[in-house]
């Protein structure tokens, strides 16, 4: 683990793989560096080499105060015409996790503060031609919904996905109540 690694807090969604894995493999840079199908709680987060025992205890406390839940991917949706994603039925529940981490770590807002309104989602693909993304949307839509039981938040670390070098890996997990 190096200080150059980035990190993310995520909800891993293996139940989504049947619908999205084949498309993410060639449409999502993060999939290309080993990031599984997931819903982001916060990214980028503190580099894992800089996380202390106090940070891990704080994260344990933040997540232990939140109940486990079921996450349902209900339909495909878009951010403009550049990003295709799976919309979630439990947006409020995920937003509560995002808000709790943002409150505990205001110096690490989701997506570095680039978006005023963070929409919880599972990315299928981005930055490809619209026809390719629409074809993926049609294929994924036919395989939804998915339901994922969520009992923990995972800390993952790896290189900036745009470098396409190295692999992301799980560092540890924090159980939900």
C-alpha cells in the first residue's frame, strides 16, 4: 500500500454481476483495474497509507450505527449522455451512509465535491459513444432488477483508474448493524 494509491468506500454488489459485468468490463475504467460492481459511498477517500487506527475506529462507529439493508437496482438511467448507470430503489438509505461519512470526514466529500447533488448509483459505463451505451442499457435493462443484501461497507484501494495500471483491492470492511 502506498500513499499514491487512492481509496474508496463502497457497497460491493455481486448480485448485479449477471446484469452488468460484461458491459462494465469494457465500458467502465474502474472495472478494468479490478473494481467490482459497486455503489460508491465516497471516492476519493483518504489514501489508505494515511488512515490511522483512529480513522478505522471512527469508520467502524459510523457504519455500526447504520442498519444492514437490501439494495435493489431497478432500472438504467443516465447522467447526461456520457454516463450509464443502474438506478437504486434505496437512494435515501445510501445517501444516509454518504452523509454520515461526509459529516465524519468533511475534507473528503464524495467525488471531491464536484457534484452538488450526489445520486447513489451503480455505474455501467461512461465516456463511450451513445449508441454503444444505449445497447448496454437495453441489455442490462432486460436483466434487472437485482437485489443485493448489504451488511458492510468496504474500503478499497488502488491506482487512479485513468492510468489503467495496477489493480484495486479490498483493504478492509466495516460491518453495518
